[in-house]
C-alpha cells in the first residue's frame, strides 16, 4: 500500500509539472528535424512490439535526428529515434522503440513523463545551406547517420509528430506494472522540405538498429516546428514479459 501511495503522489507531481511547462509556452520551439522513412524487417520488428500492437502493412518506420534549440525546461539538446508505424485495437499510430539524447534532464523528463526509452549519446548536427547532416555515437560506434539535401518546400505538409503514440513505461513505473500509454503530441509546422536523404546504420550490440532497418530510405523531410504539448494521455494496456526480454538492448543497454 505504501508503494501505491507513493506512486499516486508521483503521478500528481508529474501532472503538475507538465501543466506548468505547458503554461509557460510551447514545450519545444523551433525544433529542427532531419527525418527518413525506412522499411523495417517484418520478423524482427514484430519481436519488439508490446502486446496488442502489430506493425503497419508494409512494415515501416521513421528515423529522425533533431536539434531542440529552445525548451520550456530551459535545456537545449539533441535527440534521435526510431518510430515504428503500428496497428492497434485503438487505431493506427507510432511506437518509439529506440531513442537517444545528449542531455540528462531531457532524458529524465522523456522517460518519466512520456515513456520514451531514452539513453545518452554523442551527437553531430550540421546545416550548411540546403545540406543537412546528423549522426549519433554511443560506446564508440556511430550507430546512425542521416544526411541529405533539401528540395522543394512542402505547401501542405503531412503531420510529423501529431499522431497517436503508444509508448511503454512513464507514469506507473514505480509500481513495476509498465503500462502502455496513449498520447498525441501537438505540433505547429513552420517549414517543411522534401529531403534527398541517405541513411547509414552501423551494427552495435547496444543499439541494434541494423537488425530492424531493411533497406534504404523511401523518402525524407527537413522540418522546423513548435511542439506545444499533448492533446491527451491515458493508459491503454500492458507491454508483456516478452516485450521486456526482446527490447533490453534497445531500451536499457
């Protein structure tokens, strides 16, 4: 009962923190994204999804590396992730199976409040005219590089983040139940360009992206946008024991 009581206080403090940050303005301003849509290995991607989730048809996901120059919690940082396109009983959306950042405050907020499986990494992020470059290095391996050249501006860009998102962990971790949370980020896209993008993935036992990505990028974008917060957030299920076994390297190593 003491553990349950402590967790309820934790959830109350967490809600108060999120409301306070959202009232201070956009949670992220002027975020600069390099993105790549990639095919995923059908068998391997199925192994890393929580209970109740299936990969989209065809199996695909979005890689991104982003520079956040201004945040409501006064930390500028960089981030990279793989979002898997999924089907669930509650509709289509995305699931974040891997994410890294270069700041511990951003790591704590992301893991504790939104269930993003953040780990620390070293980043490069460069813009030179229309050319853009991003890479992440962990444990001596440059696990991911995205580079390309901006093309035509997109007049009516499709949503980038404003999709149903199904993440594991976040609120409820203190009880050890690790629920699946559903939320939908808000976004205001300021600029969006086609991107002729090249993806380079190097094998790493600590970040096994190479086992998931099944080919070159089908498309890419360079996007500048604000993220005010989320439209909603509530628990919708539990991840299951198999999920934790199969995602240990992606989430915890």
